[in-house]
């Protein structure tokens, strides 16, 4: 996708089909509903439709329906008259009126309250604008409405959280933006494009991805979709100085777990515990990634977890609070960590670790601030 939204990147079947649907959608003035996960580029698709339509010379006005409370959203859409509420010192023209002859893109329409849904439905049926505080319709406008949501509106209708009549009103043409993980064949083209875009934007030489790094980026699930990929590539460009991006420059969440984790059949269990401990203490990976996920997948046992916690408490002299820091969890996760251990009968008594004469291993406390000894477990 270009930064200015002029085209879609990729040659996957999903994108090729979407291009065809986009062409016939742009030829009409029918209302459009765009669905897809957050970050897939729904606004880009709306801009493409507007630019290829007969309304391209008029404005495309965008509003995020989830970002404003009802009172402000109504004022933004329909405008208000002077004195209609505190702070309304003058008449204000709403976005629908400003977009006369053009297009309005309403993002996150699934987050609108039922009251706002009713107001929008009335506008779609009549085209009339009644400003907040007005006693009658001030004008009638001609705008094309493109709505978008990452919610399943059919489920919201079943839960009585979205009006069925509004759904059918905005869902004349339905376009779906696929998630990035469902069109991995487009990722290589996107990587090259965004490397070029952000290198030029920041005045830096364009770095090259090693085959190994390239393969990892294509294999990654990209839960944040294109938005995540764009931000990630910009960060790589800004941080790179060698001109080559290898796997060592990729963050831990991009990389799969080492092949030794979880243990292969016959691997000593102490080796599993030691490897996990080193990944957290020396590799600065989080407990929730290194331990929690394999444990919940039953790739490690309760005995493994107890052995890991015991080793950690030996280093912290029984302090669970310091253990949370040492295992790279935020302080806010302290209670969650203890609850997890209690639930699975893996919380070790702290008393026997308090009087150990062994000195703390220095490597275990890189970046961890020592805290006063306590006489009880901080629960």
C-alpha cells in the first residue's frame, strides 16, 4: 500500500479479488461496509474508492466513531447551533454537511451507541441535517457513506447492540480486507516497499534483509497486520547502521522459540529448567512467553515449574517481588503471577530460601533493584 493510499500492494488471490470489487464499488454511489481486523487498511480502501469515484474532486471526510462520546459525535457529524450546550459559542457546521458532494468515511461504526445509530439511520434515509440544538432540519446534503468496523455486526445484532435496519442500510456493498497472515505471499513485496519508503523519508540508505531475517518476517503472524508491519519496518530502518538487517536485529516476539524448547523426548528435565532460566535472566525474555505458554500447552510439567521457581527464589532469597522483576514481568503482573502459581500448586514456601548463605548470582540481578527483606510473602 502506498503511503498516500493510491494502490494496494500484493498479488495474492485475496488482493486481486479485492481490486475487482473495488472497481465496481467505485463506479456507484451505493453505501459500503468494509470489515476486517484492526490495522488491515480499511481506511486505505475507503480512500481508493473515493479517488476512483465520480466524487473524487470533492472532499473525503473521516471520523472515528469510537473516539468520541455521544454528545461530541453528534455535534461532529451534524453540527450544532449557538447556545445549544456549554461551550457552543457559535454555530458549527458538521462533517456530513462539509462533505456535501463527496464521501464520509465512518470508522469503527460498530462502536456507536444505539441512540447514535438511530440518528445515523434517519440521516441515511432522508439526507437531512438537523444540528444539535436545532428545532428543524437545516439542510439536505448529498454524501456517500462508507462505514468500517472490526466487529462482527451480525453478532452485535443478535446481542441487541446494533440495529438490524441500520446494518442493511449501510451494507449495500460489503468489502472485506483480509488479515496479513492470510496473504503471506504479499509480505515480501510489502517489506521491500516499506524499506524503500522509510529509508527515503528519513534520508537513510536502504538496508537489505538477510535471507534468514526475511524468512522470519514472512513467517511471523503479524497480529497488528499492515499497521504493525509498517511501524516495525520504520523502526528497523531508523536503528540500522550496517546496511544489513539480520536475525540478531529482530525482536524476540518475531523469533520462534529455540528448537530446544520445549524439551525433546529423552532430554534431561534439568536442562529444560536451566535453559528457560537463562532465557529469562540472561536473555531478558518474559516469564509469560518462556514459561507460561509451554506450561499451558503441557510441554512442561509442574515439577519443572516448581524447580524453576525454586531456583529463582534461591537467587532472590525468597522474595517473589524481586522474582517478578528478574523474570521480566511488569510490577503490575505481581498478583497475576502469584495467582497463577497458586492455581497450579506451584507456589513454593519462601521461608526456606530466606536464610541461604550463598551469595546472589550477579547475572540474576542485572537491572533489578534490591528491595528490603520482608517477614511474609507479599500476596
